């Protein structure tokens, strides 16, 4: 039997550390839009210049160089705008470094897989865990050439990382590449230019605790009035005191609006971001703030009312409710979603599926949802699965990280705990032990439904396999405990089942009153018709 990898213990996932809400900037005048475009373009050019300076510093970045960059930006904007720009620059550079490390990991995995397959004889079959040799000499030859390409690319990326060089594009590298494929993207040059300019604008202000309404740069009052502190070169565009421009639009946050209003009235920090959606032709404003992490309840307390096991798939969530003993209750549920289309559509589909899942959990009274702690970064390389393009496309399309973050954030508002479990062997063992027993004439249990039971039982600490059947020779308790489902901590779980007095059947005992009314009388009559009592056979002799 092959060695199984160790399985980590389940844990309660931490809650979110921040909140972000969005609303539309409606009823803007043409002058308002002109000011927003002008201010965003001016600050965007400063952000591009600052990002170039940060990338030039590389690993030699220090606090004095940061202060020098901020002083240069302050002269052309303001101290607060300069602080927001430099902070966004550092976040973007750090994100590029993390992406660079992930790219190196992917290249290393590809090089290792090709080297292993090239070392095997041509046509050698592989196993479920390790790939075999290549199918023919032609494929072996092309993979040998690809190995040199990947090794060269890996050396270049490693050299860039050691030197602190990163590749960053303000506006997005994908949009930049679309410029050379306008026909394929079904865009005109004017349409692409509009998207490019919208993606490179900068209208983002960090919150300040203790300041009026939580922000001095982009300020939104509790009544919904939006005002912007203009940069120094654009002060002639102001229409209010202290170099500010007040928009004609009044905003309101439908989601978490009361929470936002409480923070604004208490002068607590709130960050804002104004951006333009080219597809819809609308302006939006995002408000975000930090919240203290919610207190994580113990695992035992979260499982008091049972758990709902959820198996994540490419097009649906398979869920099944389990009781405190790990037994499935009712019927399985399926929450479907469609991940085709743009990013907004995919995000809306995930939110809708999670909303239905949480509503069902609240209806059942369950306080915990168990999900797999999935990570497919090592499985997305094409070198591992070879020609299995459909499988690689399926794995890449599963929204594991987004779904986990969305679920933790939405469950925190409902008071439901999210338990992350190790995904090892859940689909295999669930189908082996639960799929066939739960399939009947009126219900077909899928492999994903069985996997949800395995996930829930692993969160509860129960073994995934079902109870062991009694011995066929003597189906009684003479061979010890009948099942392996009892808790190991339960006293006497290895002993025979205690003897309970009375019949061990499901029949209802007869009613004594009705029995006396219908049974034969124990009295006999004499010749004169008088009744004489006949004593039972057990007589008293004292």
C-alpha cells in the first residue's frame, strides 16, 4: 500500500480584517466629470513617475529615499496625496515581487517534471502519482528543447529577483497587450485608449483617524456630499473654500451604510477610491476601512449543532448537512454558478451561490460550514498533466482563493464559523464509503455529494469511513463493539452494548385496558345462574 501523506488538523478560519463597499456617483455634471478626469490624469502621471523611481531603487530602498520621493510629489500635489501615491506604489511593487516568486515556483515545477519524464524510457507508463515517459521520440525531442527554454527563462527570472527587478505596468499588462490585438479583442483604438486612461488614473485617498469625517483629501459627509482636495497645480478648478471641489452628486451606501455613517460621524478613518467603469459609462466611489478581527470561537463550540460539508467544484457547490455524530441528514444541496464571462459576472455568481448557502445554513440552525483548504498552484502547470487540457482548464477555473475569501467575509456577518480542512483524499474516500450506500431508487448520490460528507466528518474529527458491519458468523456483541463510529474519548466505547431490559423490537406494547375489555372472563356460573368467583391457581396459604 502506498504511503499516505499526513493530514493536517482542521481549524477555524479567521474572519476579515477590513470592509469595502461601493456606490455609484450619479447625477454628475459635465464639469464634474471634466474635473475628475483632469485630477485623475494629473495624479496618475505622478504615480507612474513614483513607481518608476521605486523600481529603479530595487532592493536598495530605504526610508530616506522614500522621504525624498514624497517631498518631490508634495510640491506638485499635497502631502496627503503624496502619502497615498507612495503607499500605493509600495503595495504594487510588493505584489509584483509575490507574482515573481510564484512564477519562479511554476518554472521550477515545470523543469523538474520535464527532467523526470526525459529520464524515463519512451512509452513507459506512469502511475496516478508520477507521470511516465513521453509517448514517442518526436515528443521527447520537442520536450528536450522546451527544457532548455524553461531553464533559460528560470535563470533570467532568478537573476531579476536577486537584483530586485520587477515587471510592472500601470493599467495592466493584459490591457497593454490588447493594444496589438484590437481586432481579436473587438475594440477600436479610441475604445482601447479610453480603457487605458481610465486604468491609469489615480483618485485614491487613505483615511485619517481623528480628522473631520475620517478623510481630509476625499471627504464624504453623512448627508452624502462629496468633496475633493485639489492638487496645488489645479487649484483654479475649485468651487469651494480651502481649495476643494464639491461634486453635484449625492451618494449613499446601501450596503453597510449605517456602519459607514457611524464611523464618519465619529471621525474614524475611512479610505475612498473614485474610478470610472468604461463598459457601463459610470463613475463609482469605494469606501473601505479596517475592522478588528472577530474573536474566533473554539472548534468544539462551532460544531455543537452539527456542520455543513461543502465540496467546491468548477460549476457548483455540493453541500450536505451532518449531525453531531457525523451522519448525513436530509438530502444534499447543490448551489450552481457560471464562471464564464467577465470578472464582474464571475464575482456576482460566486456571491449569489454563497448567499444561498449561508441562508440555508441559518435555516438549519447550523453554526459551522466546513470547506477544503484548496491550493492548485502546483497543479496548474501544463508540464505535470501533459495533454490533459480540459483538466488543466477545469483546475484553473475553480475560484478557490476568491471563494474562500468571500465565504469568510460573508459568514462573519451572519455569525457562522468557517472550518478549513485538509483536502487530501476527500473525493476518493467519500465515493468509496458513502456514494453507494446513499444511492437509492429515488436518490442518486454523486461523487461530489459523497465528498461533502467526507469534508464534514473530517471537520468533526470522525473517520471518513462508515461504521463496520457486525461479524457474519455471530451478528451480536460477543465480538466486542459493533462499530468504529463511537468517539475514542467516550468511556466504554470498546465494550459491548449494554443490555436494556424489555423487548428489543419496534412493536408497540398492547393497551392493558383494551385487553381486559376483550379477553375471556374468569368467572363461571352454577346451575341457578348465580355468578361464583373462581380463584387463580396461585392461592394464599397464610
